[in-house]
C-alpha cells in the first residue's frame, strides 16, 4: 500500500509540474508574439535626377544621394503583417547639372553653362532632416526576419544646409544658404523587396526652388531619386 501511495503521489507531482512548464512555455510564446515589431534602422543609396527642368538645363555626371534614419513600427492587425511606421532621418542629395549659381545667397544669379564651355564641376547639394510616415505590408512573423515587403508613404524634409559650387579650373564660386531653395520639401516614396535589400523610389511633390528664375522662366524642378534601401533590425 505504501509503495502504491508513493507512486501515486509521484505521478501527481510530475503531472502538475508538466502542466506548469507547458503553461509557462505557452505564455512565453504569447509574450514574444505580442511584443513583435519591425523597428528598423534604414540606409539608402540613390541616383538623383531632376524633373520639370527649364529649357536649356541638362544633367551631367552621376548625381547621388544618401539617407539614413530610424523607423518605429506600429502594427495594426492581429498577425502584425500590416503596420504604420514613422521616424526621423537625414538625407544628403547632390545634383550635377549645367545651371551655374553665382553672386550671393541673398541675391543669387542663375545662368546656363553652354556646351562649348569647359568646367570641372557644377552642382548644388542639400542636407535635409526627414520625417517619413509610411504604410507597411509584409509577410513577416516573429520567428523570421526574412520576408517580402511593400512600404510606401510620404516623406517631409526640412533643408538645414545647402551649397552650390561652380569650378572651371581657374575660378571657384561657392554659394551657401541660397534663399531661393524651398526649406520645406515633401514627396511620395515606395520601397519593395525581400529581406535586407529593397528597391526604393522617391518623387518630390513640390519644387526644390521656390522663387528662382532664369530667362524669365521659373525654375520648378522636382526630385526623382531611384536606388536601393537597406533595412536593419
């Protein structure tokens, strides 16, 4: 009888322990799932081109852009495959072209460099603080960070520094703080791909310049940036 009671008590304790262990594991899985987010650092490299160029303007060489920042993920469905994200970042863009900017930042003068004139460099560059707001769809799960994604939204940018350079090999003209640039810039973008590397396209919805003119024609150029973006958890 004693042996029987001992075995019975042992089995009861083992069963209770097993149930507690299973419950603990299930609870852990639920907690991991409930906290799952796609908070990410991002880094992009783009080729920059200008849209709605005034007649006579052309781009030369390769114009590049770099962006980096952080996005906070906010899932809005139970499976956490749909989300809204926002964050902050920095963008540096430069544009090589034949629009020379001279004189001063308060009274800039714009002229086209004709095709017969030889020069080493002519470009303007901008450094901006970005606030992206995007809608996200992905096939991710809390068990894997390799998934398909389509992210798209709006990016609002504030210009904190600009510089234009014209160098013909003998003279160099540098203008910073050009009053004609739009301080607030905004545009739509989309990124899509698998895992870390994704295709990225940004199109500016307002002009880079707010008041500049050349030959009595307003300069209403908009940015089109195409490249790749990397998401890092």
